[in-house]
C-alpha cells in the first residue's frame, strides 16, 4: 500500500450528509498518536441577512484531482499516516457540515499543521462554489484566499499544491531568519 | 463534402468550454463548443468568448482558467478536443 492509497478524497452528491465517524475510522491507526479534524459548517447569517440554505457545486473531476494533489503536498511537507477529505455538493441546510478534513500522524504537530494546510488550500484553489440563498435573494460567495492566489494559479504548469506547501515552509523560515538578521544588524550598529 | 470538412479542420481546433457558477448564470450555458485557429492560447479563447458572451466582462478580472482539469496561464496553447473551464471565484469550504 503506497502513501497515496491512504488518502481518501470524496465529493458527495446531493443530500448525502458527511459521515464524520467514517472518516475518523478511516484515518485512525494504532501507530498514529494524533488525529486532527476540521469541520466546516454552514452559518445561518451573513452580514445580518438570514441564510436559508447553501447550494454547492463543483468541477468534480478537477476538484478531486486538486484534492489528491493537496494530499500529496501535505505528505511531502509533514510526516502523516493518512488523510481523508470530504466535501458536500448540492443543498446543505444551515448548521450542517459542508466540508470535513481528518489527518492522522504519529505526532500531533504534523497532524495539526497538515489539517490547517489542507483546509486553507481547499479554500484557495479547489474548484467548488457556494451560493447563499437569503429570504430576499441569493449570491455566489467568493473566497478571499482564491482572489489572493489567483495570479499564481497555473504558473507552474499545473495545480501545484506541492510548491505552495514548500513555499509556506520557506516563507516561515525566511521570515524568521530575516527578523533575526535585522536584530543582529541592529546590535552591530 | 467530407474532404472539404477535413481541409477546414486542419486550421481550426475544437474545444469544449465549461462554465461554472456565476459564469454559467451569465452565459446561460454550462457547456459551449468553441472553434479557434490552430496555435491559439487560452487567452485567445477567452477573448473570443467575451465577444460571444459580453456579460463575462464583469467577471473577467477575477476568473481563472483551467485547461484539461488543471489551472493554466493565459499563454497556454490549446489543442484539439481540449477542455477549457472558466473558473469564477471559488467558494468551497
């Protein structure tokens, strides 16, 4: 069984609720000392307007491809046991889970960071859309993460979550190092 | 007749364009067959689509393009039977 075989990616069609227990079971393993999960749930209000329901749609084959690529990127950056990502499509009533991420790892730091990475990247680049339906109208939502990422999309020839994951890491190290160097410079001055 | 059709095809590529979410609402279509000259880029396709569907102008600055299920740059060359998707701002999660 290769590492990728331990990743479960599911786009659930209309009216299929997210079975949290199923994904928790999927990632659990005797050697994993940590399981982290993220549940995205649908909110009942937006800017004071009452949300009746949310309708999701996706470019399904590309969304699955992107999510699998993100799983590989996460594996390249952290030491993980297994990953499960599920997203609902169609109408999701208020208060229900629309997206779920579960990650298991030997140690919690890897599981926590990878879980955060997966949901952040999903919001930035996986082609899934949501329409909010209010009592007096409806609107297609836009993730700010996508608008920030947009200029970079496609630049690497394909969906390159791996590069992004590494870049995040570099950025972290990079910033840390720079701050330190500045301090040193100041000391020398 | 068939020979004539073949001759025309050599200078043209045929793509399947996909519209999602707001782009579909604007065009009223989820799919559109696009013919464009050989050697065209994704941006050339977008320009042609903007002529056909002027309403797309309103989201032009915030869309991404995907070619065969992968994000593409404006300068990617399209091939016959490619699938070009117009990706309006996503909102998964």
